[in-house]
């Protein structure tokens, strides 16, 4: 299983004067001020998001950072859909890997998600790192990803199966509880199958990683916390296997 630990956060639009405001970490203070401004002026759209995102991508590329990740924050101020943002970043970079950290899958059409990932992979071959999540962290974002009550995990697992099948096969027929496809196909297929990553750190999420994913994206965790999550996962996996037969 492949592992990545995410650091940092999605860039936000922040004017130079906001960076100089007292009180806390400069970026955190800038985000607080941007949030308050959006609350007081809900129709005032950000003017410099393309510049901020472009500067972020250029700096990562110049510093030879391995990968950049955009989060799925539907109701957050000064952000873009991660797949749209990564398409923009792909056009400005040649080496930087492009990750979704994470893309909420339940509530999205898995066929459309697979089409978008295939298109992004065509623009940036070998650089796309799709990571998926089950539920938005922010309560304000949850209304954007409606699923049947109590069925979010089940929808997620079936949708992930559909996405993987569409990204790896010429034609997919699938009839499950939530999705029905007859000879569905997308193009162009990635030249090399994309690794599908999952986030989360609770036992159920880690077990899902072991069953369905190619890798785990640990986000907002320290190395020690990541080690604890992985150790618990490995202990449960070993217990299910039982003693080795010699």
C-alpha cells in the first residue's frame, strides 16, 4: 500500500495587506479576514484567485516539490473545484504531480468523475493522483453531496468500483444498488491505470483503504498519528489472516 502524508492547505485569495495584519499565523489570519469579508459581502467575488493559484503552482514547480493537492470545499470562500483547479495547474507545470485531497465521491456521478480524471490524465500523463473521501469535513459542504440517509459509505464503495472500472476497461456494464451502466465507456483511457487513493483515519476508513484503494492519503495528521492509524490497520489485517501456516 502506498502512503502520502499531506501538509499545508489549499491556497486562499489573500491581498498583501491581509498578510500584514496582526493576530495569529499570517495565512490563518488572512483566511479569517477573507471569511469575514465574504460573510459581510456575500456577492463580492474574489478577483485574484487565478493569480494566487498560479503563483502557488509556479512555486511548487520551481522548488521541485513532489505534488500539490487541492481540496473539495464546495462552500468555502476563495476556492475552486479541485479538478478544475488541477486542470489549470496542469497547464502551468511540467513535473508537479496533481492530487485531489480529497474529492468527495458520494453525491457525484462516478461516470463524470472518471471522464474528468481521464481528461486530466491526458493533459498531465503520469502526474494525476486522485484521492477520494466519503464525507465532507465542513458541515456547510455536506448539502452539496446528497445521498440516501445512512448509505453514504455504501454509495462511496460502489461509486469507487465504477470509477476504477471505467478508467481501466474499454466498456463497463454495471448493475448495483445505486448505479446502472450498460456498455459505458470513456476516452481516452489513461495509458497507465491511475492509482486511486483514499483518505480517512478511523478504523472503518483504514479497512476501506486496504480493501479498495491503491494508497492512503493521510491529511492533517502528524507522523506519530499516521503511524498509529497504520499500526492499527496492520494489526487488524494480521488478526484477520490468522497465524501463518508453515
